[in-house]
C-alpha cells in the first residue's frame, strides 16, 4: 500500500521547484493570473525576500507540492491508497483525492494565506523532548491559560501558539522540565483560538465553493481519521483554529499492513517526523469492518500483546511512564530516594516511603529526587494517615505543596482526612471547556470497599467547610472539589507485606472495579478513575492474573526491598534473599497497636513475630503493667527490651508530645501501650541499622510475593539481590507478562477452535 503526504508551511525554500516550471507551463500561467505575480520568480529567485511571508508561502507551497504530485502519480502509474497533508499540505491531499481541481485549490490557499497574514501579535514555539501529555500537564501545573497546542507533530515534539509575550514568558517552564524550546518565525498564533476571526471570514469565502466526492481516503488533520462524506467544507473551516494531529494521522496510516509512506514536495520535514513517530509510538490498529465478524474476532484473538500496551493508556499518559507499573512506598525510606530516582530515570515511577520519617528527612528526600529528576520524570511521595498526630500529616502536606509534588500515594486511611482534601484542592484547575482537572494526583491504597467508596466520592462537605473556615482553601477550590473524586487512582491492596487485611485479590479487585463503575455512574465524573492491583505481585504470572482481572495498573512492594536501591540494610536483604513463600507471619502493627491492626512480617530465623503477638495479647488481657505477673515482666524487660519499663517511659517523656505523656500518666493502660509500642519502633530501627547483635528481633515487613520471586529467578543473575535493580525487575515482570498472555491467549484460541477443554 502507498500513502503520500504533503508538507505545509516551514518546508519552503528559495530555489524550490526549479526543474518543474518548464514542465507545467500551462498551470504556471494560470497561477500567475490568479496570484497577480510570477510564481516562478518568487520560488526560484525571491527578489523581494517575501517567500517566508504567509500570504506568499502558502500559494507557493501548494503549487510546488501539486507539481511534485503530478509527477509522482505518473511514476506510480496509479493513485495512492491514502493521502494526508500537514496543515496547508491538506489542500494538496484534497487535490490528489479529487475534491477540487488545481485552480480551485489555488484560490482557496491564496485566500487562506491572505487572511492568516493579517493576524499579528501572535507567536508559536516548538517543544522538543517532552511528550504531549507532559506539555499539557505543565499547562495545568503553571496555570498557562492563554496558550494552545497547535501541532502534535511527534510523541516528543509539540508546537504551541499564543500571544507573543506569553510565548516568551513560558519558555523557562518547559526548559526547566527538560524540553528544548524553539521559537518559530511566524506572524501569528496559527491553529489556535486566536484564529477565530480568520475562521469566520474563511467560512464565508467557502460558501461560494462546491466540492467533489473523494476518490482516495484523506486523513483529516483535526480527527486523524479519513474524511467522511460531505464534511470537506466543515473540516477546512475547523482546521484554521484546531490543532494538527499529525502523530495520530501517521499512526493511523501505519496501522495498515505493508504500507509505505512517502513525502511529496520540497524537503524532508515530514519524512523526519514520520521517522520519529515510528520510533516513539505504536501504530493504530484499525479493524477492517468489511471482513466477516468471525474473521475480525479471530484477528483480535491473534493480536500480539506487548509490555507497553498492558493496562490503562490514560494512567501511563498522566504519569508520563512507559508501563502501567509503579513501585509502592515502603515505610521509613525503605522505598528510598535512590529507588525512586532509579525508577524515574528509566521511564518508570516509584513512591518514596515517607511513613515514620521526620519532616526534615522527607524534605531532604524531596530535594534530592527533584534535583536528580530534572527532565519531567515521574515520582511520588507517600502520605500516611496519622489520625493520632494530625500535625504530622499537615507538615507533610505543607512540604508537598511547597515543593510542588504532584503525585501522592495515600495509605492507611480509614476515612478522608482534612490535609488530604487540602492537598487535593490546591491542585484543581478548570480548563477552558469548564472541566475541572486535578494536577495533584492521588493514588489511594485501599483494602476495604467502604474506604474505596470514600475515595471515589467528592471531598466530604464537612471537611470542605472546615477548610474554608480556616482559609486553607478558596471558595473556587471548594466548588471544584464537588466535581471530582478524591482519588485519580484506586489501588486494591490484597494480602501484602506490612499493613494488611489479608484480602484475596480474586475477590477484592473485581469488587473494586464494579464499585468504581457504580460511582462513576452516580457522580458522572468527566474522567474515569483507574483501579489497580497490589499485594502478592512478585512474578509475571501474578501480574498477568491482575491484568486479566481488569487491573489498570499494578503496584509492587515486597520484591523491591530486596534490591540494590532499597533503603533496607544489607543484613535484611541477605535474610530476604533466602526467604520462601511460607516464611511470613502476622503480627500487631506498632503504629495502630491499640486497635489491633495487623502487619505481615518475615518470621524465618526471627523472634519478633512471636514476641510482638505476646505483647499485644498482654495488652488485650490486662489494664496495666502491674497486673502482669512478675516472671513475665522480667522476661519482657530482660529478653525482649533489654532495658526496664521505667527507662523507656523516661525516654518517651523527652520525645513524645505532651498530650500523649499526660494521657499515659493518668491512664495505666495507655502507659502500658506506650511502653509496648517502644518495642515496635526499636525493632524496626534494628532492622534498618542491620544490628548483628540483635538480629533475632528484626521487624521486617514482607509478603509471600518475595518468596515467590526468589523461586522465579533462581538460577538466573537475579538470584543474588546484589544484581537486582528495581527497573530491571520491572522490565522483566512486564516483558514476561506480555509473553505469558500471548501464549495463554494462543492456547485459548487453539483449544476453542478444537472444541476441547483447556486442560486437554
């Protein structure tokens, strides 16, 4: 198949078409009469230096493109299968398809060029090195209201248009994000809202013309799809102030088997764009509706799955990542800043484990990550619910807003908190279509449907009202909060390391998906909330199961702490490196000790699980330390704590908030809880430090997924944690997941054709 594409403004050059004018003398004479000047002199000599001016450029390019096309068709001996043109070049595509003759087309582009040349005060700039989603995100984050996207040229080249002063003003924003910013030499803000006056006048001019039916499919700039019948006039009018969707136009062409795309006209501008699109984007596969239904279904079943196609496209686009795969936050910096940077630099995303860290430690981590990820790479920070210490949550949100952190993993929430709503509110903007968009994205980790329902609902009115009373948000922000859910993404967390409700993925994820659909219908949100899966994902088989169940993305946890970049100590990594699927146990959670919350930890070679469970059992059965028998108290102080209860309480008085100490002094059971909780902080720190003398008391959060991963990579270089990098693990899981699904679907297809059972 053959597709011919025609360039637009920017491809003109002095001397173009020099060998063509003698060949097409009749059409040259006609053109001179219509234009009122010599087109040959303009193109070859340009004595007045006006070839670069819009009113001259457009007719000149149309003519030279047409001459090249006439010769190309003679060489081919047939019409092409498809045609397309970039902006002005679309008129040549319509000429090729028989919409009008050479003379009519020239009259149209002459008028178009004249009208566009009258526009002044506008400018355009090309942004290279950032994808369109990132450019749009920067628009929202920086409240860029007066600039539009004019051309989607390639996945990494976008052209913007707007007032000259605004085009100059925003240059540092895109350069700071890692883009190359090139101001274009044009007279107006073409393909933007600032062309509305031109559009109106051109529409009136087009009323005098009739167009023929097309005999070749023409790919429309504004839809990136073939023109439909009777829409030529409407498309030419809308093209004036709509962006050119060149990337998707070429992707549409590439979706056809064995197609050759050739540029027709002066230069190689479009040829270079096509190379970039082929390299950076996938073809758009268009089903052939002329084939019988069964044959089309067979084609779908035989489609090849690739790693980058798994999961939600909008999830990957929003976060500017190549896979629907992220690494979750592990507390106290085990999901370290180095881990987050490694993921970001390889086109992936990780969440920093801010839970349990001081404000200064979190701030240092944010500054480090922002310094290392200067080119718009993705990263996120964990925001842990701390209902017993609201000031801590407020301090972290202050940091997130101060440093413009756009991605948050909200974890351990039982209900929506004040500070989470404040963070959400400060990222809301209303676009020019009136839709509310959020630039502060929240991924909520949940394991219970009632909690998921809160995140799938708008912010609670009582919290919004309280924030208004505190002047923490504006009335405009409060109004926008009513139109969006509290989370952009819901992560259904099944049985996992650390805090866990021991949920079953095969029950939890489908239930969350149904709940999401119900809430979308209830609130009629303009953007779909994505639902992902976490917990138990340590191999490609587990990831494949999640995607088959309908996960929009996956989040890995336990497997990442046994990597080079993890913040865990080498001693802990050595222990995790040898664990198996059955080597975990359930223990009380130190941060929610009193309410009986549970965590999953490593038990192989450790006393911590048994000792932690005994402490909680004692707390549950007794009202004070004094009620515990003397032998047990001695055992705890000498063997578990290696220090006295009183010394722990004295230390707590120096570190804990006054209201916590006051409560403990007046309530013996609270004092017992405070002292017992010291053990959980202590054992966590022992593991982080890798203290060899107290190894048996390490508190190591992990789930069976890591044991499964260890078995999966046994006998490969990844068997040793010193060869495990988080990005390498991500690549392996996603690539192998695609392979597994391809093999499985092939087997399903073959067994279905034979009419035999899957296990036959």
